[in-house]
C-alpha cells in the first residue's frame, strides 16, 4: 500500500504526511475497514487531503473496497477493548461513535431516537431500521452507536456490521469457492446485522437475491436488522423489487442537514472531546467554520480538527483569521478578498496616516514603509497582479515589484516588521 502511495503522491507530500508516519493497526476483512494509528496533528490533514488516495491504495493492495479510519493513540485501547468484548475479531466500531457523542437536533432527533430504541431492544422494536441521508450527516455514526450499545449491554448477542461491498465480496467468494453454507451461517446465524451503503446492491447479479433471502431469514427469526443508505428505498435504481419493498416496510428515518446552531453544538462537543479549552478565540473559529461549511458534518469536523492541530503545533492562538488561513485551500469562503482600497484604509488606520498619504508621492520613511506594506499585501493577500497594483497606486510596475520584494525579504529577519504585517493581515482577514 505504501509503495502505491509513494508512486501516486508528490514526493514532498509523501515524505511529509505518509512516510514513517502511519501505524497500520488492523485490517478488518469482514467490514473492509483499515485502522491506522496517527498523531492528532497528522489526523486533521490526512482526513482532509489524503484519505481518498490512501483508501484507493488500500483497496488495490487488499483486493477489495477498503475504508480507512484514523485512530489517535488514546483510541487504540478503546478499539481493542471493543473487539475483546465480541466473540469475533470481525467487529470493530469507532469508539467515538457512541450515542453520547451524537449531537441531536431537529434535523436528527427522530433518527437518533429510533436508533436508541433499536439498540435498547434489539429484534423487538423496529426491524429493519432504515437510516438514510446525504453523505457525511451521521448515518455511520448511528450504525456504530447501535453496535457499540448492543455489545456493551447484550454481550451474548452476535453482531455483524458490514458494507454492501463486503457483503457482495463475501457472497462472490463463497460462490466461487463453494462455501455457501459458511456464508449463510455467517450472515443468517447472527442476532444483529448492520449493512451500510445498501443502495449499492445491484439487482443484475445474484447478490441482491441473497440479501433478500438473508433479510427473510433474519426477519422471520425475529432478529434485528439495520440498513443505511444515501437515499430512501423508493429511489433505489437497479435494486431487486422484492428487496426494495421489504426495506420500505421497515422503520424509515432520515437525517437532514444540521442548522447553524447544531453545527456549533457539534463543534463545541468536539472541542470537549479533544480537551480544547474554550475561549473567545475558539468560539470565533467555531462560528466561522459553522457558517461556511453548510451541510456535511464530516467536513465540518475535519476542518475544525485541522485548525486545532495547526494552532497547537504552531503555537498560535485561535482566531478567525487563523481559520481562514488554514482552511483557504479546502473550502470556499463566501465573500471576496480585500480590495486595494480596503488594504490602503486598514494600513492607514494602523499607522495613523491618511489614505491620501499612501497615494502621495512623498518618500519619507514614515510614509514609504506603510505604502510598501500596502503594496505587499495587495499582492500577497488580495492576489492582485503587479500591473493591477501599479494602476491602483499610480506607480510604475518596477516600483511595486521593488516594494513587494523589499517587504518579503525584511519580514524574514525583522521580527518587528513581521509582527506589524501579521497584525494588519489579521485585521483584513477578520473584516473582509
């Protein structure tokens, strides 16, 4: 897997984020999940930029669709404890995906309530339970929460959680190797079956028929079934009609996108779980992320984790400006960059001069330095070209280039100037 990643990623990216940094904890063949141990700082970056390439490489290396879960050091023991409670080493749930850690709002109250009822009375409440929503809103979290609760409170029950891809692979392998009795024992001889991404079952092969027969066997035996999908059964395309009807007859619950208030609550809970002390700066970061990431909770958490990791690693305080800077490459931030007029105004206020002073031809140091800083920020922050800046400041392009190069070089060695530029930059990022 690592060899594949080294081939596919740029050398600097591989060395910085992958090489000698990943600890392969466990590969669960039944669920198609690869557990990888990482540091807190590393996890945020991997979740945002490298999870898909790692999953693609793992899928090729293991010869089956593979999902990746990154585990922090403190989560490794929880994983082991969870698996030790089961009679099978195939069941591994993310220990953070419990009911306690699922933030309930109007968008998810019914789904969470039904999931808890199923977990508290497996096979007696609602079977099947069918959870659907668009990607990243918490379906898998609730599936794991159900599994974890049942394992803790009903340790004698046999629980199996798989993706539809894993079910398909198991069925195909059993058919080829003439091991169907073992397959049926695995899937029909259990008490709780949870299948994720059920919408991928294809009616054109025999897998859908086997899902239907498995469904019938478990249903008639009073066992608990839970399915998750990104759409309700009525919208399935290419799925066996009998299976579609059976799934539609269960308890259907959906999770809608969270409101701003719920997103804030989710991020505050994440801060508590990570022992991040809440202050005004962190509140500003949480508000900023909740405002700009509209729907996907997974992206919401990944963005927050990245800002926390960056601030901690770099020793910087939490600010809205920091969040903008760290997340600029992974999310579209509404609003435009500050204009040259905005930059001139903020620089003028900082140095207690007027905008007309910046635009003047005066070359005294008290005016030339603010002017050069303004030109530097127009290029570095507002991403204006040298000709554009030249026009806005009524200066030659060579003058603008000289100003930019001068400030860029001086801030590398002049701590006072660097602090001044950073303060002005933060003001602009906060206000525009």
